[in-house]
C-alpha cells in the first residue's frame, strides 16, 4: 500500500486574513485550474485557518504530455542527445522527474501550458506552500543503510537524486567526494603532526597541492554526474525570474516576440554598489571582531584587577550578540542590493546573492584567525600599549597601580593561534552540528506543545464539568477527519509545518569548512582529521535533516554546485598566500623572550608569498591542463552515444547517396571510361597539340581549351609518362655530356 | 576570362631522384585517384625534374556531394545550426569553401572518400606541393583599396576570409582590432609623454586596463567572427594527425571501431620534459644575452683603451651571431620534444609547439630589457667591479693603468633603458618589416637569376656560333608550352617556387609586439604610437606578403587565433608585475650621484608588485564578468536562429498534440463535466462521508478511496467552500465568545 495515498503534491491554502467569499472564489479558481491541466484534486482541512488541496496526476495522458514536452524542450536545448520517444511512451523515469514535471504543471504560467499557481506570488498570496510528501520508507531505509557504511556508492547518490532531485544530489555527491578526498590529508596530516609538528613546509605544500587536485577532480566529477543524470546544459536554459522588472519592452525583429529588457550597463552600474558594500561589511564586521579581540587580550593578558574570572566572558558574549546582528543586517542589505540589481533569471539572482553572502561569511569565519596570526602575534608589543584606552573604562573600579603592574609582565601567547584554529575546526563544527540537527527538533517539539497549550487556553472559562468535552470539541471541529485518514492527515499536517530546505546553506557550510583547511591547516595539521570525522556525521545528519526536519523540496535540476565551485577555487588560492606566510613567520620557532617571533623580515615574507602564490598558480595551470584531458566514464559514454547517432545519420545519407550514385553512374562513367578505348600508343604530344589547335579554331572559351588538351585521366597519365621519360632522358643525356666534357 | 583557366589546385610532382618507371606508375595512380573522386586533371611540365598536375572540380556533381557531406558533418558536430539543404542545391558559398572542400577531396584518406594524396607524406613523397593559384585581380584590387584606408571594414575581412580561409581571416581581423584599439593608448601615451614624462603611474594603470579590455574585447570579437563565418565549434572536430603513433589499438565496445590509443599519463610524463627544456633554454639564452650585455657595458662604459670605437660592435655581432644559432638549436629540440609528445591531432601538436617556441621568443625578446631594468640599473655598482674578468682579456693589449683609471669614473647610464626600449619597439620593428617584405623579394630575384645563370653555365663550352641556339634550346626542351599557355604556365611556375605561408609566424610577431606594450610601455610612453604606425604598414605588407611572396595557402578553418590568445593574457599579466615594479623603481627620479636609483626598498617593491598584480587580477575578473554579458551581434543572430528553429519545432509538436487533444477531449471531458449536473447544494459533508463509507465496503485500494471522496473539481470546490465557511464562522464565534467573556 502506498503510504502517501498516491498524493503527488500538497497545496496549502491559508485563508486567515482573507474575506470568506474571496477565499472561496479563489479556491474554486485554483481547483478549476488544476483540473484544466489534467490534475486530480481532493480537499481536506489543514488547521483552523488553512486547508490542503491534494494533487495527483492520475490522468496519465496529461502527465505523459507534460513529460514529453519537457523532454522535447531538453532535446531542443541540447540537454538530451537523442530525440525523445513518442508521446505515448513518455513515462517519467524517476520519481524526481515525475515530481518535477508535476511541479511545473502546477506553477508554470498559463500561457506556457501550466496552471500558473505560484506559491506566495501575485494572486496566489494565500497559497503558502506547494510540496510533495516524504517517502518515509525509502528515507528510513537509506538512513539505516548508510549509518553502517563508510562511503556512499554511486547508486546511493542516484537514490538521493531520484527522490530529491539533482540539486540535492549534487550536494551529497560533493560531500561524499570531499569526504573521500579528506582521507589522504587526514592520514598525512596525522603523520606530520607526529613527526614534524606545526608549520611544516612539506605539509603545507602537500596540502595546497591536495586542494588543487581536489577542486579539479570535483570539476571532472561534476561533469561526469551531469552526464549520468542527464542535466548537462540545464543551467543555460533557466526560466525568467518572476520579480524581474524590465525597463522597457522590446519586440525582437526576427522572432516577433515581445521581451522585457533591462540594460546590462545599468545593471553593471548597480553592481558597482557591491564595492562600497564589501568595504562597509569588512569594516563593520572587522571593527566588531577586532574590538572584541582587543578587549579579550586586555582582560586575559593585561588586566589583573578584580572580577577577572567573570570579565573574560565579556568579549565572547559581545561577539555572539553582535556578529549575528551585524550579519543579519548585512544579509538584508545584500538582499536589497541583489533585488536592485534586477536579475533576469532566478539562477543569476541566486548566484549573485550567494556571492554577496560569501563575502560576509568569509569575513566572520576567517578574520579572527587572520587577526591573531598577522596582527596580534607579530605586532602585539606595539599594539598592546594602546590598549590603555580600556584602562580608562576600568579605572573607576580598580586602582591604577593594580593594572599597570600587570602590564610590564605582558608577553605574547603563541599558543593562542593554535587554540583558535582548534576552536573553529572542532568546537565550532560540533556546535554547528547541534544547532542544525538537535535544536530544530527541540524547537519543533516546543512549537507543537505551545500550539496545543494555546488551543487549550482559548477555552478555559467554561464550566468545569463540560471542560474536557468542549476541549475535545474545540480540537475536533477543525479536524473532522475520516478515521481512516486521520493518521495520514496528521502526518501531512506535521510535514506542512516543517521548514523549507535550502541546499545553499549546506553547501556554504562545506565551503567555509574547506576554507579553514586551505587557509590555516599548517597551524594545526590535525584539521583534516577533525573534518573527516565531522563530515561522516555531517552527510548522515544532513540527510536526516532533509527527511525529518524539512518539507520535502521539489526536485530541482542542476549540473554543478553552482557559484560555490568558484568560491572553493578562490579559497584555495588565498590559502597559497596565507599558509606560505604562516610557515615563513612561525616555522623557525625561535621566538624572542617576550613571545614575539624574532626575525620576520618584510621583504622575505613578501618574497615567500610571491613565490608560493605563483608556484600555486603554475601548478594549478598544469594540473588543470592535465586533468582536462581525462575523460570521466559517463562523459565518454555520452560522447560515444552522440558519435553513434551521428554515424548512423551519416551512414544513412551516404547510403542514399551511393544508391543514387549507382543509378547515375552508368550515365556518367562511360565517357570517362570510353577514352580508355582509344589506342593510347597513338597519342603523341604532337597529335595532342594538333587537337588543341583544332579546338582553338572552334572558338570556345580559351580557359576551357586548357582543359581539353588531355581527354580523361588516361590521356593525362600518358602525357605525364611522356614528359617524365623525355625529361629524365634529357637530363641523363646532359649529365653524360657534361661527363664527356670532363 | 578566368585568368586561372578554372584551375582549382596545382599538384607539383617531382621525379628528380626517382626511378623513371616508378614515377610513371605513381603518376598514373595519382591521376586515377583524382579521377575516381570526380576531379578533372591536366598535366604540364613544371621544370627539369617535376611536372604540374592541374586539378579542377569540373564534375559539379561530385563537388556538390563533397560540399553536402562536409555540411552534414558540420551540422552533426554542431558547427551549423540548420540541417543543410538538399544535395542537389549544395553549392560552395565562397571560394574558400570551394577550395577547402576540393583540398579535402584530394587529401582525405581513401576510406573516408578522398583521393588520399597527402603532399610529402607516405607513398606521396614525390608530391612536393598541392596549392591553389592566386586570384591576382582580387588581390591587387584589395591592395589598392586598402592603401588609402585607415580601417578595414568587416566586408574587407570577409574578402580575405573568402579567398584565404578563416585562419588567415582571423589573423587580419586580430591585426585590425589591435590597430583600432591602439589609437587610444597612442593618443593617451603621447599626452602622457608630453605632460608626465616616463614612468607615470596614471599611464601605467591606464595601459594595464587597456590590455585587459583589449583582450576581453578580442575574445568577444572572436566569438562574433566565428558566428559570422560559421566556424563555431570547428576546433572540437579536428582530424587525426598523420604522424600520431598509437601505443596500442583498442576496439571501442560500443561503436565497434578500432582506434589507436596513446595513454594520456605517458604523454603527460613526456610533457614534463618541457620543464628541463625551459630551464635549459632560459639558461642558454640568458647566458648569451647576459654575457654580451656585460661585454657591452664593459666596453662602452668602463673600457677606455684603444680601438674602443670598433670594439663596441663586438657584443652586437656576437648577439646577432649567437642568438639565431641558439634559437635554431632550441627550436629543433622543441620540435623533437613535440614529436616525442605524440599528439593525436595536428591542432594539438601545433598548439604545443607554439607554446614551446613562445618560451624561446619570450626570453630572446624581453630578457635584454629585463636585465637592464632589474639587474643593471639597480645593481650595476655591485656588478661592475666583477667585470674585471674582461680586463684580463684586454690586458695583453693595453696597460693596466689605462683601464683602471676609467673605472673610478664609472656611473650608471639611466638612459640606457629608454634607448633599449626604443630600439626594440621602433628600430627592430622596421628591421623586421624589411626582413619580412623586402628581403624575400630580393632573394627571389636572386634565386631566379641564379637559376638562369646555372642553366646557361651548363652549356658554355659549345662552339660560339651555336651558343645562343643551344641556350635557347636548353631552356626550351623542358618547356614545350603551347604559346597560348606560356604566360599562364610561367605564372604557375613562379607561384610554385614561392615559400609556404604560415599564419603562426605573423601571429607570433604581433603577440611579441603586444608584449613590449604590456611589459615595458611605462619606460617610454610613445611605444603605442610607434606600434600604431607600424601596424598600419604591417597589415598591408602582410597581405602583400601572402599575395606576392608566398604560395596561396589552402583555406583552413579556425574559430580563434588559437594558443596566442592565452599568450596575450599571460603577457598582460606579467605586465602588471613588471610595469608596477618599473614605476616604483624609477618614477621618483632622485637617482644617487653615481646614477643608481637611490631608495629602492625590497619590501616596498614587493608590496607594490603584490598589490598591483592582485588589483590587476581583480579588475580582470570584473571586466571579464562584465564583458561576458555583452552579446556580439552575430552571436545574438545565431542564438535567435537557433531559437526560431526550436520554436518552429516545438510549435509543430504542440499543434499535433492539440489536434489529438481535440479528438479525445470529447471522450474525456464528459465525466468531469457530468458531475456538474449533480445538484451541488445537495452535497453536504455528511453525504460525502456516507459515500466514502459505502465505497469502503466495496473493498477497493484504500489509497484510491482517498481520491474518491470528492468526484471532480466542482465537488472539491464545494467541499472547500464548506470548510472555509465552517472554520471562519467557528473562529468568528470563538472570537465573539472571547469578547463576550471580557
């Protein structure tokens, strides 16, 4: 039995703040539209102010038509290589394809043949969600299966793709590749940690090389997967973004279509606003982080007054309060900027937003360590005296002598850097895991409890005897379910309340994690070990998150992990700069008595960076050139298929050609072969000359005459042999003569 | 009248060192092969030991078939968007297409439907050339026309492409774009030269920006041209290289083809040899250049002994003797290396060779200036004392005191850098022009004279009276031409003796020139002015060279200028390093009394380079991102065409669909509409529940039951409105009640 009752999609319609009649009219329109595109619907209650419309593509004919159309479109855009089968045979091959096609049937505008119901947009503001139902059994089976496995097989990834679409599939494939690739630096890092300690040059070089190889490998892998999943080229054919505001309408002279246009120059001008945005973000976050950092140093290493035990927590509290606030502000500014940039496709919009948010993430994630490594450790002895400013704040509470005596004893704490890296790569990862997986469950539980509590509180003042009765009724009126359906409907209600899943967040997390490895791994070679462990859990917990804590996403197609690939490359490049600088600054270990690394020379540091960066770029170029020649198996398969298709086609045209050849050759060949009947021995150059002269008299085109000297190839061959004989004998005679002379 | 007598190709067959009978047999085979593929041929004498086979595609049917086949192939490989017209209508659109197709008919292996006659390869060692004849009138017309024009129009470029093919067309298009783009830096450089002098920061920044914009612009332009000339994607479909030596044969399991395979890993290992090659080349050339440089400095600025006036020429003589020798040796090593790398396609082979030769060119062209700027000027005072070694050589001829007194007066000559740049960008360009254009003409004249002289000398010892007679005869025997053809055949003989044209050399020259601009322009801001003048001449003289001094090349297709684009990008990148370093080192002008720039600090220099380079890379990224959004007109046109094709196709499928829809809709619609006949007011939730219970008894699939509660969308709508009414009234009652309570 199908636990989902054959439901393909659930549309949640909320009429909380809408006029009753308007809501009824709109619901009727919604149901009619669904019917018109060939979808079956059933209505049930959802909660006090919303209802579910269950949608099912029972009319296999219209589904088949939609599948066929989508395949034709793919074929025309070059996503598929072969012209699709007949419409009557167009069955969705995977659940993801089925769900994607039905989602398009529901949401695509009516002009394009869909029902035009776009959640929370335009006239459909009341449609709060359109989502498929989780396939609990498959999900549970996967979770059980994977918890005992080290690596996912390609078939496991196919499973994810089949139920959640290629976009999610790509995330898991990336996570899996990344995890597999981490084995090597984890093992190598562990050995280096034991044998060489921190800041080892060998480890740094190997690590940078690993980053390059991993990124290039993943590019190949992406290509391979996009062939395996038949999504190659989908990103070229993205639908228009709904919020795109064209500046003017332009009628294409050739296609006759009227198209909204927004001038690229104008968008580029608007994009220039990213520069001040980046500066403001860097300064805003930088100031917060640097200040908290300074306070922390002041309190933990200079200040010696009372309450030190409590005061050390001040910077942490400040940071955890200010950074998320500032980030939220910046993200909202970034979103506004992005809206203002007015992208034409949702894809371009998302990519641009991702890029902006990446800048914020970059600063919040890496700036603390950069400050410690490149400001605190080398320059602390110059900066610390200026921390006197904090002393002014402290003075009211503590006598001046108390603090000053402490200052003379100040020395740089070289272990701070390592501790910080461990914090970010171990502690923070664990905290993040908890926040992502455990907190939402608790939150959800709490929300349910609170809802129940609210409902109970609404009816507390009736007389005591009927309370339980009314209470029961108050819950029952909204949910007059058929007893057979209660269980199912409750499950749907639960799923409808879950959060939306966004694969971008998970990708960002991985990207930031990769950054720690690329930028700071030499500080603590165990970084990859920690990530290896973390990512084994991460893969499973992310799958758990999608299945249990989020609505099932509608299956989107993708051929890459999108703008993150570029971010990975950027991080690995920056890593070549930071890690070489770190190694130069801290590898010699002979710190001065006050903890300051003794002999950092500006020019030597810069020269190290210069060489390391250019070596990095050169190696990257070489690896890229090398890897680009390796053809992943599925790419080869696709190429072979395309080749076969071409060959079949060419052969068929050649066949028709040679058949027609045969027909006509009889009419054509004879004159050519006829001249073979002429007695060739009779042809001398003289007779030919005569022929030519004869033709001249007939007054044909003189250019044509040139071609009439030799009739057919046999005559030409004869003349050729005559010439060769004549000339060779002539030169032989000549050389004989010249010999004679001697 | 056609001055070329309708000759499409001339095949020169040389039988100098071949057995007469063998030559005759082979000639017969050659002529038969040509006949078999449908080409007409005529044989004439060429000179004492070779003859011409004139080839013409008079059989329009086989030419049409070849054109049709080439178009089908293009279409299958995505070069053309539309399926080609019928074979009977396949006419070559341009002369280049006609010549290209005929060349393929002659050279393509017999299995693939050609005659398999490949000049100087395999059994056809005696075929020394296969070339088309120049279209003198068109060429002369172009030369006349262009000599009075500043810019070539796109139509002019089309003309070049139509007669010499896309590969040559791309070179001229590049030269034209480069020339046009040079206007700006020339004007700006001239103003800077007057207002700011050398080493101006503004000029340097503008120059670097110009380089970025130019390269990105050219990329767009390339795309545009490849659409205009319909060659987009041709580089993906390159024929196998003939000299490719597969390691083993592999049978493809799917296509069933047997294919020669050479493992990529093995080739990559062989490619690693490029590293020692580069090192050796750099050291070899570097030592020569540095030594000559040191000798020059010693003689011109330290040495004060006798013969100074003559000795100053020693380094120049040494350089012009040693550098070409060394270069020739290195090029031959590079070619060997390239052969060893065993590329599969000619295209890959050429690209790899180009890259190797570019390294050599890079060193010989730029190292002298680099030495002056970054070694001589900053470090001369440290290095010059070591030049004593030369003193040892001089000592036998001159008293020690004489030289030593001079040394104390040594001071750096800061003007040397500027003079050197002027030499390379003005003098060398002019010399090069002379070498390329005037020298070959003289050489050719001389060769003709020499040939005549040789011929005369062969018969000098006959008796005086008959000398003139014999002489005439000795020239006449080999050339028994028809008097009507004499003029034409002499022209063909001349053309056959011309050199082969290779577009790579011209591209290399431009690329190296661009390098001077990118790397060293701040030294002398008039560099672009000189190049502007030079390139106006260059464009015309290169065209002259192709038309007059070279055999007409067979028209090759191309969609880019190939590996040179990468070289341009590389030079512009290196330019961001060198020019910022030059500006930092020499812009302050306060040189110490001994001519040494006073205050160069290592860290400041490196910091300048670091910032300048990263700024460059960032700007390049931004410009690239911006430019990639601009769509060149022909690309847009192509896209529109593709779109139209798709739309037509989609519309036709949709039409058939909607037609079949109409047929079946009558059978399908009724049940859906039938339920509208039911009196909806009669449907209450209760009756529905009852219906449901009834169905339950029938024991259908419980999942199906879920979908049978509401029959058709109208019932669903009815139920929906019932739910909305019920819930809203309920909540209204509730809120009323809660109000009552208050």
